[in-house]
């Protein structure tokens, strides 16, 4: 079994996620593709995840890519949560997520208050109702309730986190359109986007799994399952289908899977002096959740991985989680508050100051840096 050191793993992950050498703004879509999407439950967090990885980025660049150029798509994807993925990659994710069947289970249906017939009617109704003209959730709920002659759908489809609409997103029949005021809208991807159909679904699924292992590997089958929100048995099957393309490796006692093609590239890697500020729900922090004890003092876990799935912004130093941070808008400036798990070196302080300056540029405001 091949062995690696954690510093090699950190260096690899930083390089693959554009957290070591950051490209310029014109490569933003490439960065999103390598990330496997930007977590977008909070749009501001998605924008900051890209800010951390792309030089000279503005929030308007992200909005334009979504709504003007339609080169990014906002949809329910990994773990059933909102993500920004590239339009080019959207069919790849549909090929993976359209294999999910958990929402047809009796327990899922009972929890969400619908029958299988009602769910099928929602799925078909979404497919036939949506176009490239966005419908608000209320408008879509009204249309589906009328079509199916099921009045209770008016309330069910407008409540919660959109669980009853997620199956349509997984099947590639729904994504988000531009807001109408404060209200989100939904559109049909086939009408909204330039391309939505994968040419080979099995090859598409394999591409998605390979990209995950390239960017976030090494990873266990449990981590692969958690990342996509699939069953562990399904994750193990995906790994088996890759055959000799994946190898099991040992990272200082921790065993996980890695693409064989990347192993040689990691031999001479190391990282030193790389400091980054990652926002809430950053993919880097999400991906390492189940082996966090190798990246940070275990006693600080609950400061990063908090209740109800909340994930704190973190200070990243050479791939390790060195602390948490937050920023608060004051009258005409932003206060950036840093809480480190250990006293910083001069190099780390310089790195944090540089990141704070970058954040001020992105937010178009002055910043005040405070250590607590």
C-alpha cells in the first residue's frame, strides 16, 4: 500500500482547489468545475468561496455568470443542498442524481406528507409547467395544485426547504432563475440553458466521481457517499466501477482511496506559508469533516462543525484549520474578527492581513482586523 504524508495531501488539495496559486477572474468557471460546485445555501458564502480561489473577482462577476451569461446554474445538488455548478457540468450531475430513489421510499413520503402518486404528479407537473420564464414558488405551487387537483400542495410546496421540488432538480427538470424582488424563481433547464443532456450517462457519472477524488481525495467511501448524499453502498459501487484507476493509500495511519494517476504527482509536493480565509460552508471544510482530527485540534471541532449542519468560516494555514473568523458590517467599514487555536507566527499574521485586505477590496470597503 502506498503511503503519503499529510503535508503532501494538503499541498495537493490546495493546488486542485485553487487555494495555493489563484487564477484570474477569466478562469472562474474552471475553478467552479474543479470545486465540484460552490455551496450556495447562502449566496454570499458561494461568492466568498470563489473569492478565496480567484483573483480580481467581484460579486457582479458571479451574478452575471448566473443570470446574464447563464454559464453557472443554481440548483439542488450535492447532499440535496443548493450549489452553483457550471452549465457545461450540469448534465454530468443530472446523470448522477437521476439515479437517486430515496425520495420514493415510504418513510420519505410520509415525512413530507405526500403519496407516491402525488409526488409523481408533482414531478410531471414541474416538467410540463416550467419554461425559461421564471415562476415564483407561490406561482408554481398554485399551478401544480390546480393541475393535480390537490389543494394541499399549495401549502406543502411553499413550506420548508423545497424538499418536494428537489426530485425535479435531481432529474434535471428544474433549476433556479433570477429572483423576482425577494422571491426565488424556478425555470426549466432545457429551456434556460444551452445544453442539458449528457451523451453517455455512465461515463458522466464516472467523470463526476473522478473529479471529486482528484479535488478532494484521498477520501473514504463514507466521505464519497456523504459528499453526494448517496448511500454508502452506492459509493462503494462507484469506486468498484473505477477498477484499477483507484488505489487505497495510507496517510500516516489514515486509509482512504485516491486516483492512481494522481499518486505520482503528489510525491514531491509540500506546502508552506499559504494562508486563506474560507467562508461559511466552504467545500474544503465540508470535505474534510470526517477526518478533521488530522487537520485541527480535535477539541475545537464544535467551533467549526456546529449544530444543525452549520459550518463556520475558517482560517486555513498550509491546508490545516488554524482557527475561525467572521466579518461584520459597521457603518462604513467591515470588522474582521480572527480567533486562532494557537498563537500565530509572524508569517501567519502577514498572511491573514493580506487576506483581510483582499476581502476589503471584494466587499468594496475598508476593513479593521481584530484578534480575539
